[in-house]
C-alpha cells in the first residue's frame, strides 16, 4: 500500500468533561503506551483523582510527574504493582481506594506480547503471557468488584485486542489471552450488572508506541498497519478515546461489549 492511500490521523481531540468528578485507576500506565494515553485522557476529561500503576518504579514516578505537568491535575498518584501477584493486586486496590476516596473507574491495561511459533513455544512463555494478560485482568477485576459491589456502582474497561478474533502467526499465546479477556468481559459483565456495575472492553488492532516498536520488527509493524482501513496504525490516544467513552455515562446502557478500535476484518 502506498502513502497515497494513507489517511492521516486527525488532530488531537480536546477533553469534553466525560469523567467529571470520577476517580480512575489504570494498570500498566507508565511510559508511552495506551495506558499512559488513557491516564492523560482521564485527566483531560475532568476526573477528580487518578492513580496509575506499573512494575517499573522509576518510569512510574516520571509518568506521574509528566501527567501532573501536562494536565494540571494535582491528584495523581503512582503505585508500583504487579498483576501476577495477588498480594500486590490487593495492595494496589487498597492504596487506590484510600488515595482516591473510592475507585469509580478501573482500566485494566496490563498485558504482555511476544512472537513465537506454537511448535517452538515453551510452557514458560505461554504461561507468562497468559498470567499477565488474562489472569492479571481477572485478579484486578475480582478485587475491584469486591469493592464496587457494595457501593452498587462503578465501571471497568478492559484492553483486549483484535487478535482475540483474528489469526496471526506466532501470536497463539497472546491471541488466546486476549480472547480470554473478551470472554471474561462478557461473563463478568452479566454478574456485575446485578450491582449496577458496567464492564466493557476495547479491542485495538495496531497502535504504535515505543514499547511495541522495541518488541516487533519495523517491517512487520508497517505491514500490519498497511492492512488497516486507514492504511495506518492508530495513535494511542485514539484507543484511549474509546476507553473514555466506555468509562463515561454516555455508555450507561453498554455492558459486556467488546468494541473494535480498527477496521473490522478477519
């Protein structure tokens, strides 16, 4: 596909007060990926308080300072947390509940990819991707529902992937994990609905950021982007915009849904 077929990204969309007076907790939000974009958008959409989590303490501290400087929101906190460790998950939820005065919105963004053919994949590689991407989302959802259910309100937004639907070589572990996130979203949403809690997910195709560029060959990323309807990868903030919609009251009658942030093709 040539450059003449590429539709450039639109200008950055300003905030529209979608999250006014809401508190937000986001996992894996330090750095330049979708999580950080969602954190920035949450502040720009008027959230009253924000906590981001990551496993890298230094990167987390830098992200908190950057968010405060760029958005003007002072009530931004960081908490080191590993979603594969139940004790750390509980500590993260405890800290967020305390610092934010209760969590209104949880965005489950933590995930791990990689490239390996099934015949060459070790149990360790398979289990690591599933533990972070799927089981980590489950642990955070379980812990958050235990707090949200007594309040009978709250929103959870999960980060899935179009690979939960599509097939791609060397992505069996990641695709299986993301398909699991989709199923977890649908099933947990039915249970949470009894308490007035909504759970939805986004399924991005390809959103370019520094972490992705380091983990995949440039030629492959360009090839994948060229297959999209607009002939380009998404900007991370374009994915975060859909997360903001799902977290907002505009999506009040949506639950158990997985929204594709891409063109929808097999």
